[in-house]
């Protein structure tokens, strides 16, 4: 119950993003499994300034969010590294980056991930922005078969297993 309250509180905070600097560090990821296409449909929301800082740190240059091809390529590579899905340990599933869009002071990014065997458990690991903030929390909501499983990732957490 405490986890549910924490997740609800964080989700509420993310929905009411303010334009000023923020004192909390959180992202939210919504994942839906599509059995017809055998793909995970993933949407992740992060604060724009934090994302820019993460991409700038990774590239060792100043990155300002835009729809420019080079920014989108850096975002794609970043998500592939920090939002990891596996069905076999040590073999990350490849993302198909669909794009991103800005919303006030946040960015939504979208990817699809082909799933080879829906009957196998899925290992999920979300380390987005954890290289920047020790207090970063990443909420992952996984929707499959009419049910939602919520996972909370914090720094140094291991991958977590869910069934589709």
C-alpha cells in the first residue's frame, strides 16, 4: 500500500510539472504490451532540463532538446542504454525509436520493443537520469491483459521481473 501511495504521489507530481526548477527527480514510463504486434509500446516522460543535462554529459557537449536529427539520435542511444528490456539475461531487446515531443518543461519519448516470447518473463531496468541524481526515481507502469503492474526504480536497483 505504501508503494502505491508513493507511486500515486510521484505520478501526481509529474502531471503538474512546473516551469521553475524542481526539487524532485522522477520519470514515468508507461508500457503496453500489444499481443497482435508482439511489441511493447513504450512512452517515457522526463523533465526537459534533466534530459538535456544527461545528453550533454553523455556527449560531452551542450545538447538543447529539439526535433533535430542529431538530438533525436542521442536520445535514442540514451534510452537504449538506460531503459533496458531483456527476456534472456545479458541479451537486451532492441528499441525501435519512434520519436519524441516537448510538453511545457517535459519531454515524452516513444519506442517500440519487439518481444520474442510473450510467455517468458520480462526483465525491466530503468536507470534514466540516475547518473545525474542520487535521489532519482523512475516509475514504470506495465499494462498487459487488462492489468497494470507498477515498478519503482531507484539508484543501484537491479532489473525487475514481470510477466506479460
